[in-house]
C-alpha cells in the first residue's frame, strides 16, 4: 500500500516498502520544502511527478549509479574536450540551467520540472547544496546539468543540450571534478542508454542505502566557486 506523507512530518517509509510496480514508488504527498527534499535525499528517495499529479517520491531497485573511477571517456569525447570548443563553468547560472532542463524535449510532452520544483531547487542552491554545470559557446549557454552534493555523494537530477555534445562535455567535466574532490558515487536514479555509455550501472537498493550511510556525512574537498567564471 502506498504511504501518504503528512505535512507536519519529514519522515519517509522504509525503502523496503517501495512498490515493485511501478518500480520504486515509495510515497506520495507532503511538500517540496528544502527540509523535506534534504530528508528525502538522505533517506534514499527523490521527487518525480508531472504537473497535475500529487507529489510522488521514488526509490527504484536497482538504482542506477556511476562510480567516478569507472567513468568511460570515449575517444571522440576526449578529442572534443581537447579541442576546448566550449567553456565549462560551475555554479555560475543555476537558474538558467534548471530553466534549460525544464524546456521542451523532442522525446517528451511537457516536463516534470514544474514551477514548484524549480523554486525548491533554487532554494537548495542558495543553501549551497544544489549545484550546476554550465557549458558555454561564447556568451551563449548551450548545455548544462544540475544536482545535489551531500558529503561524498552527488545526486544528479537533469541535463540539457542545445548544441552537439554540450551536455556530454559538461558531464565529463563534472565527473573529473568530483573524482578529484573525493566523491565516491554519482546517483543517476534511472537507467538510460546515454548514462550507460559513460559507465553507469545498476546496484541493489540495499547497497545504495549503505553508500548513503557511509558517505553522506564524510567531508569532500569540493570548491564549486573556484571553477571558472563567465569572464
């Protein structure tokens, strides 16, 4: 039976209570306050819903993750990085990145990044938890991605691209930074062929929960503000 969250409590049901069909649906309801979102990621679940639906919280089994040391950099992508056609920055325009991620896609109608979702992650960015990667062609933003950094874990949320390979270059740059900063895992949530091409793979939800327990409160050497500017 699906659990409905109370607005006066940040508690989530145990991950083992997530439904098998649809895979990982754990709870519904609650709100998108910064405190609840932080509690959700620490617990091992994330929000995913469409406009007009109730808030839905998910913890799929298996969970798609990428270990930074397992990142696969193809020859073609390595060549593009050496060419430095695009400039990559971090945390220089979070609002524009999440707006880009919420934009229309050729393969989908509508977006799951609702206005309330956008406002919630903007607040998390202001609190220093949500971060963005921007890919620039001159002064034009042509790609990017965003997610949350907590301890030694990065929780990826969404990416977009308006130019060939822009999001790939942004993601490869992020993985390199996270590896240097001592991050041990990137949560990719759901499987895609795009992510698998980078080396992402499924792990059991119980194993993912162990990574949360072991690494959420361990320090990293991350310095997001030191990684480039638009000037």
